[in-house]
């Protein structure tokens, strides 16, 4: 196959476009610390939905895992909204909050003022937050405020019409966790979908801790170590290891040929936490080597790490429809960019898939279908001679439908809210607008360099227009636009100047 100028130019333009997006994504994720705001329902109905008050240890564990210099805050809501941990930087004071948090979370309030709680969480960072914020909402009920059914319906309506748009404007993703199927599930789903958050309906209260960890990993973009034959490999670029076991009966222990690490170790940098249903061992500045885990880690246990060498996964919506295909893109990176290792092996598993998809190369790029409805975990691992990394992301897979129908009865609220799962409009007007935008990609300075015969072949908007707001475009948009313009010019030249083939007489 013969490569024309246009093919070469288009391939080059696409490659540069991918690199620009990857660099922009990496810089953004590295520059902005995590911002996590937790809203915990303490209304009286929680006595039935969460009889053992799992909300207490789950929230305490989340507080213990927030990294230093991130932003965080915890509020209780019911008849009103009460500050449990003031919003601000996470520092040493958070280390002593485990027991106070567990003791403070109960089920005493008469009402469930969800609107006030959401407004408090969304506005906690001020009008101009540094980056995306993550609001974790834990509830078992419906909007129920003082003033009766009419007041509750009006409050619910304001959540849909003003609170959620405000969350989108402030780049706040709302992760909703329903502890009961009696909760307002359509509303909680819509909160997650509209703000690109994660929705979860728990089957039992004991599932709350792993679900909150899943939401926290979305906020922190956590890195993990893969466990192979109950062993992990700690490399010299890892600054901290955090081992989380959702079982308080058997203690965590790491063992190598020369080192034993547990709660009683005298090694520097070891911190140990335990609470109802969980334990955590944190090892700062760990000794590199291969370690065995004892006793065996379960499916919900995990090994989190802090390292400047990260397996970066392109952003994906955590609440998706059952007929959706996801485009996966991942690579191993440090502060200088993608780390090259042609023999690196990637392994991908989604949902109940047992045999992972395998791919070899510097970067991972593939299409994968969503699993059946329900909760599923996407696991991506990378292995090379020096580094082993893993990322896991939770997804809630919903039934595919044109809209999320929100019941019109007074308990469940009003009307119908369109689902953001749906694709973009395919109406003629939308297509026309898209064509008009595309036709303005060529700057006038470039078209003047073409021969007059070629200029006459270009559409009028291309030869006579250029974007009026070009000076205000971000640099990456200018680069992509220029490369696109070059590709179009090369394509036109190739069509005009291509040799004419004659059939043999």
C-alpha cells in the first residue's frame, strides 16, 4: 500500500493529538490534590437500614486513608447539617479522628434534609475550587423536610433544577450510596449520572466499607500493587504502602527473606490502625523487595501505594448503561511522561471475566463491552522487568433506556429527567452546526499559501473565515487545529495532484 501525503499527515496529527491529551491529563491529575467531602445520613430510619452502624467505621477508615495535603470534610445530616470534621487540608489531626468519628455517627434525627447537605458539600470549597471535588452521599431514604409533603417535593425539585447544575458547574462529582431499596433510587441515580459519579445500592450494610473505598479510589486515582500467588513486589520508587484488610480478626503481616512487617514491627515508618471490620497497615519509605502476604488477602482487600511511577488510566464514567462499549487507554508514566518498555504486559479484567485480556507494548488501547447489569470492577495490571502496577475502578451498570423515569408520586418527586448516558443529538440542526465548526478549522494565513486553483476547491467558510476567538483558545486546541488544517490541506493537494491513470487501449 502506498502512503500519500495526506495519510502521513493525518497519522502524525493523530499521534500528536494523543500525546497532547495524555500530557495534559497527567499534569492535571498531578497538580490538583484530592478533594473529598463526605455526607452521612443520621436520620432515625438508619436504625433499620444500618443496625450495626457500619457508617461509623467506614467513615473513620476513609478519613485515615486520605493522603496528607489533600482536602476533606465530613458532615452529618438529618433535620439539619452538622459539621463533624471541618473542611480543610488533611494533616496530622486526622490521624486521631477514628474513634471520635465512629462514636459520633448514630440514627437520631427525625428528617432527611438532603438538599441542605448537598449544598453544604458542594459549596465547601468556595466558588473557585482548585480541581474536581468528590462528594460521597450515604443515605437510606428520601427527601423529607419539615413542612410536610409539599415542602419535601419542592426541596427534591430544587435538587434536580439547581443543586445538580451547580455541582456540574463546580466540577463536583456526586457518588451516591443507597443503604436501602426504600431510598429514592431514581434521584440518587440521577445525581451520579449527571455529575459523572458512582451510584451504588447496597445489598447489605456490611458492603459499605468496600463501596466507600471504591468511591475514594475514584477521588484519589489510587494506585495498587497486583497480588500474584499471595506476593507483592515493592520497588524502590514506592514512597508508601497501605495494606487494607476488611477483617479485624487476622492481623496483617508482610514477610520477605530478611524482613517481617506487622503491627508490632520496630521498623521506622510503620503505622497501624484497626476498627470495627477493618485494619490498615501503613509503611512509609518501605524496603524494596518481594514480600509474601500472611494470611491470604481476600478479594475485597487491597494494597495501595504512593509512587511517582503510576499506571494512568484515561477518565471513564463510573455509571454506565448495559449496552455501552468503553474505550480503554492506559500507560505507565512518571513525571517525564510514558515509560517505554516494549515487552510490558497489560492484563484487563472486567466484571466476572476470569481470563484477563492480555496486551503487550508500551501503552494499552482497546475496546471492551460493559458487563451485565449491576456492580462490576474493572482491573488493569501492568508488568515489566522493573515495575508492577494495578488500578481498579468500580462501575455501576444500569439498564439501557432513553431516560431515567422519576416517579411522579409525592414521595418520589416530579417528572422525568433525561439521562446523560444517551449519545449526542443526531438532529439535522446539530449536524449542520458540527459541519460549520469543522469548516472553520483552516486559518486564512494557511489558505493564502495555496495556489488559486486549489483555493477555489475549498468550501467558502474555509477560505473566508477563521475562529474569532482563536487568541483565547488553550494551547492544545491551537496545536490540534493547526495539525487538522495541515491534514486537510495535504488531503486536497493529494487529490488535485494525484497522477491520472489511463486504462490500456
